[in-house]
């Protein structure tokens, strides 16, 4: 990430979870769990668990014997741990997806929701996911499609950029920057995955109000730090502008907008090669 402040710390995890969790992430968490359920995965590793949205969905829907939830960002991990709490078979670990601290062939599934985009060395992370999978295991993850296909992120990015004609914050180019499905397929091939299935999945973002989601889009990620660093603009003024733009385009009380992601299921061959 190029932004100086790219850490999800302070109040960011709480705002992210409360204002964006059910709007952006819960629908795709349910989708991932639904795809994993027929496989009956018993030992599961979650990468970039964030505030525990997929963690909870896995516990409720998949009921694995062992679930290791990891994140590189300690404040996000701490928030997830406090929210989800202690559960049978659940472990919390700080870990870098590109250098996993687990033995070979330790898990039946590796799961990552909207986290691969943030890993600097994506190929290394894919190779690590394959390494810790047992033969026949699956690396299940999703990434956002282009920002033009995602109404809320696009509107936030365009609106915030207008406040800073010179050097606008670039945070939103990161989560929507890994959307080339053929590149993803090619990289997974380089990582020696035997079978790769990639599906475009469109869903609706639903929020109780434009204000509710505007707070999340500004205060729920590191862009709030970039706004404060640049100075000259009050964060509340930016939130108000994003709120008005959202309201004009997608309605209010409730707000409904479009979002689209790629969902990937990459399997390690049963021969273990």
C-alpha cells in the first residue's frame, strides 16, 4: 500500500464492523460458507480474518473441528477476538499470509475474504496456502471486481478525491485493484493448484441509511488517516458529502446499491503434487 497510514487501528475496526460488516461483507461470507459446506472441511485456516465476520459464519455454518483465524493486523485481530470470543476448536493467531507459521498439509481448507488484495506478494501467499493444504484441500477466497462494478466504493472514492485535487487519498484503489480473473487464474496455476474455479458473483448492498454507510466508508478504513494527514478538510464534512452522493444515487432509509466480486475455489490435487 502506498498510503502512509494503511493500518486498521484505533476506532477503525469497530466502525468497519458496525457500519460495513452487514452491508458489504456478510453476504459474501455466507456465500463462501455455502460453497465450503459440501466438502465437510474439519480443519480450517482463515487468512486476514479482519473483525471476525467470516470467522463467525464458519463457526455457525461449517462447524469445523478446528478453526485457526489469523490476521497480520493486531488491532483487527484483537477486535475479532473480543467480538467472537472463545469457542471450542477456535484459535486466534497473528500471521502473515505470505509466510505462514504452520506445517505442511495442516488444513482441509484455507479461507480468505477480501484479504488477498492487501497482500504485497500475492503469489507467495497462494503458494503458502497450497503448502499448508492437505491433498484435495481447497483455497477458497473472494476479491472485489472493478471499482466501477461496486457502487459504494466508487462513490466514496470519487467524492473524497474531489476534496483533494492534488494528491487525493488512494486507499480505494487497493481493495478494488486485484480484479483481473485471468491474472488470478494464472497466478494460482503458478502456485501449482490443480483445479481453479472462478465465478463472478453480484449481490446487493443494503444499509439502513446513506449516513450509516457513509460513516463506514470514511471512518471504517485507513482513508480517514489520509484525510486527517492532508489537513484543511474536516472528516465530518467528507462524511456529509459522501452521504449526500450516496443518497442521490441509491436512495435513503434504506439504501440499496450494487456490488460484485470474484469468488475463487482452488483445489490442491489429491496426489499432493
